[in-house]
C-alpha cells in the first residue's frame, strides 16, 4: 500500500448496507469533490433496491452539504441502473488501473439542484 493510503480514508464517505445482519452492499464517495467512487452489491442481493438506497443516501448527504451535482464512472453494464436513478451519460473513456489493465467506463453526472 502507498504510504498515504490510510490518509485517503479521511476524505471518504462510506455507506454499508446490511440485511438481517448480513453485508449486502457498500459504497464509497468523496463528497469533497462531488464524486461517488464505488458501489458494490453482492450479486446474490442485486435487483433488490440496495444499490439504489446507497446511491440515494449519497445524494442526500451531498444535498445536505449544498453540492449541486454528483459524478461517477460506471462500467458499461451498470449505465442503465444509473440512468434509472437520474444520472446522464457524459461519454465513454478507458480507465487505466494502477495494476495495468484498462477498464471501459462511462462518465455519468446527476444534477441535484438547479443553478
């Protein structure tokens, strides 16, 4: 791990979603830069509303902080999920992971308030 790895957690907002004491999903965001960084739902629990609940909670937290919009990078298979929640595709790009692989991604944006 990089030397400053632990420091990164000072700027991360995390949400853990459980159902009957079982971890079913989690999300990570950096609201200081208006960005949802990751959203994970256990495949067994997908399509049960947990991903939507996590995303909406980040939207609530952002609005409490008077943030006007949220951005995220989606894998192509999750674009329809985010569009259903009101995010808009802003274009495709290739995310170059530190470990050397490239991941096709879609930049998505949701306006939370009118400017």
